[in-house]
C-alpha cells in the first residue's frame, strides 16, 4: 500500500507510491549522450575559450590574469534587468506590480565544454561555490535586492539551453512566496520545540542511516523521508546558520567536495541525468535567524510533473527514498 509522508521542514505531503515503485536502475536514461562523451570544445559555444569577446560583458574571472578557470558574465537574456537604484511598488485594487529590476549573472564553471561538477575535482567544485558566494555578497550590496538565489540547470530536461557547464545567480527585489512559506514553517517548529528543524533532521537521518548518502565534517547529504521525486537530495550544513553568504572558507571547500561527490554518484549511477541544484538561503534582510537553516537541494529530472501534481500541489514519488539512498551509497563516483 502507498504511504503519504510529510516533510516536517516544509509541511508538504508526498505520496510514496509503493505499487508504482521502480528500482533505482530503472531511472537510467540509456538514450542520453553522457557529458564526458561530448567534444572538449565547441566553436559555436559562447562560453568556450576563444569566444571570450562575445557578449555579454565579463564581470569577474579566476584567476584575474592569464588563462581563466572560472568566468562570470552577465546573462545575455536576463530574467531581471539592472535598475537605476530605485523602484516603486504599484497597487491598484487587486493588481500590484513593480519594475522587473534585479541582477542576473552566469558563472562559467570550466574551460572544458564536456564536463560538469560531478566530473571535476573537489577543489574545482569548491572554486565554483566560492565564486557563487562572492557574487552573492556583491549582489547583497545592491540596495533594491531582497533575495539572492544560486542555482544550476544541467541538461535540457532541467531547463538549460547551453551544454557548457554553468551556474546562475539572480538577485530579486522581492522575497518569493515559497521562501516566506518555508520560513514560516521553520519558525513554527522552532516555537513548538525550541529547535531548528533542519538541525533535527540531519541528526535524525545520520542516526537512522537509511536515507543517508554521504557526509563529511561540515555537511550531511540525505534523501529526505518525504522526498517529492526520485533521488531528490538535500545537503545540510552541520553548523546552524541561515545565510549561505556567511559560510566559512572551510565550509565552502567541504560543500564543493560533497556536492561533487553526490553529483558524481548520480552521474555514474544514473548515467548523467539532467538535474537542478539550488542553494536555499535566508532573505538578505533577515539574517541570523535561530529557526532557519540554509541548505542545498539537488533535483534529478528523471520523472515528469503531471496533472495530479499541478492540481493538488502534492507529488507522487515512484522511488522509495530508502532504496534510492542505498543505491547511491553503493555507487563509486569518479
């Protein structure tokens, strides 16, 4: 019989469909050409070495001189555009709006066209995380930016239009509703128990071991008890903190290592699935919260959202979280 599980951190309900459950190996997409099998460079790719003079404008490069390892450029087709320093919210009955101002940048993660974070070294992955943090800190200085999200879309099913490995960062003049809802649920748990729900979650999952993928000194990678899709993964810092921007250099290095580890296991185990990862952090003007905890979400795109999910807001997960975690624990990344 199916189970209906609740994620205690978000209060979202998920149907774990045991009747429809598929073995982890059944999520492998055999028709996909793995990233490593593509050419190392493409003359048509705007992110490959040799094409640096193509727009959009470069904002940062590592190292600053000589051949670059990581570049940051403005998004050519930004979701939000740079403003002139001010904006006004408009209200007219049930209508409300404000100008689409913000900042949207692209982090070109590597010179190689045929790689991804699951294939690079831990140090290279940590370098990408450090650049994301540095740009997020820069975004936080923009007066009208209220929230910053760092994310990556890997593969067409995840929404990317360019194969070259790249992450993105967006600074928004509003705090998204989903963020506010999750903050409120975390606050409720703290009010009820006096504890951070994310701290409680990672400790319980390490003790249980069933849904643990891997861990290091600073982070724990789990498939949540009520994961809303197959192999949906959370990477949670052991140290309580609400703000990714305040992660220490040691934590940034450790996050690069464990993110590379998990993505490497997904690459090998599921044959390079499309995925999204995002860093979930507190709004810029709500720092130091006792009840909120920043973390990373990885969502492999191995299933599709259908009418039930759209109509109910609940997801049907056709993979048992315990089996998915056990499968990934047994995979040896590159």
